[in-house]
């Protein structure tokens, strides 16, 4: 701006007498150079004389040009400081402005802001760690404290935790309640009993068993979790397989068992099962299982000759008992099973089969636990060594629970009903 201001052409010169009389401009300019001040070779002075402009005006223009140049230099310095070095105040202002824009955008889309998102991801990691250890009641408590973070995303995880915690408590309560159950078999010496319940016209038959085993909680759990080994000791199983392990404490399994009467086909079942550690709350470990119609892997070939039965929500409750002379580790195992064999079976016939076959299975199980204690190379002991993170962790949890003086009282003991003769089991 100063450059163009300084070198801009001057206004047109006033008309002179020579110009008015027709004298050529060259002659007039020549006469202007030889005025009263004498001749001069300076074109600037000549131009000033020609235009009748004092030279000091050009000096003012030079000063103005210098001022503009200084202002431009100062602007460049300020711009460099602001745009290149980015002082802290400018950076903080920019960050605050970006956060406001992001928050406004998130609110418009109905999503959570970055701070809440980081908190949600931290809680999700904690919930999954609890799920892998079977601590569903603790996970449900953490979920309830942060309910607003799980309305949309991770809804499946939240629903799975709520369902598994609720089902575990339901199984524990059902095991403890004998109202409406008929005593089918009782052996005080073996500390084993079975109960039966069936509603006329209903296809579902319910079985309840209680037994005390001279074994550890991990040993009993291995018999239930390593389901594919069942056919190695139970002659009634025609096929067994583990299909998947979604978490260390859950699985999907397949089992096929023959029907003990008539020309009926073998029944099989595909079920999902999971364990819940409720030692701190109820003094036991709960295992819940239920049928599914979506196998995660191909089924054994025996399934082509079977009729698919159904397990409604059922479970097993394992209560660690204090040690006795000759029995350093004991477990009170209680099972409740609701099964639909997909056939019409009279109640008296199902109850009769339960009286005959349940004691046989109990004695086979006792023999297997004796073999596990005496033979460290037994299949179940080898499986326990393959998964130390599960079985050793559970063993440490049980030892810690039994060593407490203020441990939680067990809730899987039977209530005092007219059909209850099993209150002394485990005491």
C-alpha cells in the first residue's frame, strides 16, 4: 500500500500560459528547468517545479510508506506468534471450542460424550473379567450402579449378566424348596436322596437329587464341565461332546442317553451351561443349564438316530462342607432337573426308573471320585491340569471361604416341609 501510495502518478498539472498560447510542452518543460533557482538535473525537482508541488509533500509520503511497512512487519510478527508458536491460551481456547462442538454434535445424534465413553469401556472390561470368573452377582451390582451407560451399546452383555445372575439365584431357591416334591429314594448311610414332581397332563418331568461326595468342589465341577468324558464311566450315555466354550466358566455340550424301557429311540439334548460363584453371598457355587436349538459345532453321528429332548432351566448347586476325619474335602451337591423327553411317560413309570437308576449312578460317581483321588493320571485329573486358571482359582476360592469365621450361611439347604427328611445332610 505504501509502495503504490508513494509512486502513484500526481494530479494533472495546471494549465500554463505557454500551454494556453500553444507553446509546445517540451519548450515549457525546458523553461521550467531554468527558473529563478537555476538549472537542475534532478528529475524529481523538475517534476515538482512542473506541477507546482512542494518537495516536502513527497517527504511526507515517504514517511507514510515507512509507517505502513512497519505496520506490515508488526502484523507478520503477530501472525507468526499466533499461528505458528500457538501459545497455551490459544491452544486451550481451541480445545475448549472443539469439545463444545463435539458435545453439541453428540447431543444431536443422541450419543455419549468422550468422557462417558471412556468410562463405559473401563466398566465393560471389568464386567467381562467378572464374567470370565463367574462373579455374576458382583457384575450385576456394578451394572446397576452404571445403568445409564448401557442403554444402547453393549446391551447384549448387560442382558446376559442380568439373566445369569437371576437364573443362578432362582436355581438356589428352587433347590432349597421341597414344597410339592415327593420323596422317591433315601439312603442315610450313603447320604443320597432323590425327589420327583410331575403335573398330570404336563410333558415336563422334574427330578431333584442331593448327595454328599468325598471330593473337592473343583473335582465335582470337572465331572460336570468335562462333559465329553461322561461316556467313559457312565454306560447309559451313548454319546457326549463339548461343542464350545464361550468363557472359561461356560460351555455348550451334547449328550445322548438310551431310554430304559420299550422300543423308544435314544434321546439326546444340546444345552448351554455356565457357572456362577456365589460363595460370598450364598456359600455355594451354582451351575445353570438349559437346552438350545442352535448348536455351535457339528454334532456326533449318533444324533442322527436320536430324538431331541429338552431341558428347561435347571441347575446344580455345590456347597463346600467342613472337613471331617478321613474326609478332608466334602461337597454337598444338589441338582434340580426339568426335562421334557418328547414322549408321553406316566408319572409312576418315571418315578420307578428314578428309584432304580439314580442309586446306580451315585455309586458309579463315588467310584470315579475314589479313582481321581488315587490316580493323578485319570482323565479328569489331566483335564484339571489343562485348565489351572479355572480349577486352581476355584480351589483357592473355596479354601478362603472355609477359612472365614464369618462366612455366608448356605441357602441351598432344604426348608422344613412335610416332605423334607434331608435337613441333616451336610451337617
